[in-house]
C-alpha cells in the first residue's frame, strides 16, 4: 500500500526533529546551555509525538489485518480512515467483507439443501490424519438419534456399528448395502454410498445413507399414486359420459310425449352406456388378472421347445408385418418354469416389438439367450422406435400404455410372472435397439 500522506508526515517529523537536534547542538556549542536544554526538551516531545503517531498508524493496520485474518468483519471502520492513508486498506477490508458475506450466504443455502433432503448425509474433513465432522445434516442426526458432534471419535460413541463398518472399509469409495443396529433396535439395512473429494490442501469424505425400507416404501407409495391416477383416469373416462347420458335419458322419459328422434337418442345413449360399461368390465377383469396371478406350476422345460411353440403362434404375424426374425436360441438346456405363463411373457414381448416396428422400413426382431453367474438370460430385441425418455419409469406401471388399443397390462403382467419365478424383467434402450431381458435364476 502506498500511503504517501503517511510517509510525507513521517518525513516532515523526522526532518523537524533533526533540525531541532542540530539547533540544540549549535546552541550548546556556543555556550547557550539553557536554550540548548529547552530545544532538547522540544526534541524529546516531538520524538514522543512521532512515536505515538507511528504506533497509532501501525496499531490500526494490525487491528484491521487481524480482523481480516480471523474473518471478523463486525469491526467498525471509522469514517476518517476510509480515505487518505487507509483508503487501500479500507477497500481491501470491504472487498473481503462482501466476499465473506457471499460465502456465508452460499453456506447457508448448501446447509439448507442438505437438511431438506431425505438422505442421511455426513461430510468428514481430514485434519492431521484424523477425521472431524464438517457437516451432518438433519436427516442423519434424526435417523441415528445423535447430536451434531464435531469429531469422528465422538460419533463412534453413538453409532459404533456404522463407524466400524466405514473404518473397516478404510474410508474407501463404495456403494453397498450394510446392516447396522441403532440403539436397542433390531438390525436395519441401509444403502451406503461414499466418495472422496479434495480441494486445495483439504480432503473430504462424503457418506450418504438411505434406509432400504424407506426407499421401498417411497417407491411403493409412488407406484400406488401412479396406479390410482391411472385407475381414476379410466373410471372418470367411463363414469362421466355414463352419468351425462343417464341424465339425458331421465330428461327424455320425463316428457309427456316422445318423438321419433327421442327414441333414437334413447337407443344411442343406451348403446354408449353399454360400450362404456363393457370397457369398465374389461378394465376390472385386467386388474383381476394382475391381482390374482396364480402360483407358477414349474416343470423342467427345454428352451428350444418353449420358443418353437411361441414362434409357431407369432410367425404368421411377423411375416404379415414384414419383420425379419433372427433366432439365435440354439440351447438344448432345460429350465424350471411354468411353460404356459412363460409363453405368455414371450408372446407379450414379441407383440410389443411388433408394435414398436410399425413405422420402421427395415424391421428386425432378434431373440437370443446366454448363461452367466448361474443365471439364465433371454433377450428379445428390436430396432424399433425405442422407449421415450419421459415414459421410461412408467413402462411397467399397470394400465399405462401408449397405444390406443392397448390395455396397459402386458408388461406389468410379464414382470409379475417373471418375479413369481424368482427372476426379473428389465429393458435397455437406445437409438438403434431396444432389448427386454428376462433373467431366471
């Protein structure tokens, strides 16, 4: 900082003191002792004044720099020091003060975000080979019933099971399920995800925990909400016109005399009511199929025989639609399945592929199988339009369909059948190919 006024004032004082000192020496040399002593007293006075002048300047610098170092910006900066000698220091102080306020605001937002999520989050900070707690969100504190302690060693007193698991993993990056005991409760299973991050010379370890039961309940709740939306939509689509037509019929029959047109309106209304009632009956019947799926009657069934029967049914439709079939299933092995139910699944998946290929010029359907890690996989793929991103989390929902003539239970029923066999049904989609994968254990 270039405080020229301070340097000039100090220079003037030094010159003035030196002049007085020389004057005192000159008087003493010429025998004017008392005058020399008097001038000497003035020299001492000015020396003290110069000492306190410099000291006050340096004290203010030290006080301000100390406030900056300790991030204490509550100190009042006097108006007279906001310019001249301390202008640069004032500007530095104000700049750092604004930056500190912005940083504090961001930290409050980050803490607010962390405290609002349903995942238990704990962030550790490494100090001299030991870990301290940088942030613990409210979900973590409430879930494990621990206060917001500041050191890892204190946290171990409250949840030794979790801390031991993380220490045994060597504070490594993992994504796994762990079972730990909270206080006197039974063992609970959590999804544990950890990661490392480093900024400058600081190292952080992030721990995220989700209760498996809570995740399942959340997914179940979301599934029920989506299901009720679909059911409500279907019911309202039928009940609203039925109610309107019924009111219209009541209005017609209340007339004293019926015209020919009235009889036509009655016939049309009754016909529409019957159609909507039939639609509701089919809807309820489909729901019953999903809710009352029979237990699979499993028998050892050759894979070749299973697909021969399915393709015997579907081949005429494939030829009619001009779809090229690539059958790569040559395995003679047998699997323990309910043949009738599994045929229904395969026919459902092939039917979906046929509809996905409707708008394609080059239509291709691929069927293959393979074995891996004691699991048997069946893959049914097509080069159709694929699954749009916005509906990928809804394809297995009951009654969800993108086809006008679809009931929306094919994939849901197929998924339920595979799960009843102890396996799972999944799908992979990209621009060129969509594959539905059946996994049987």
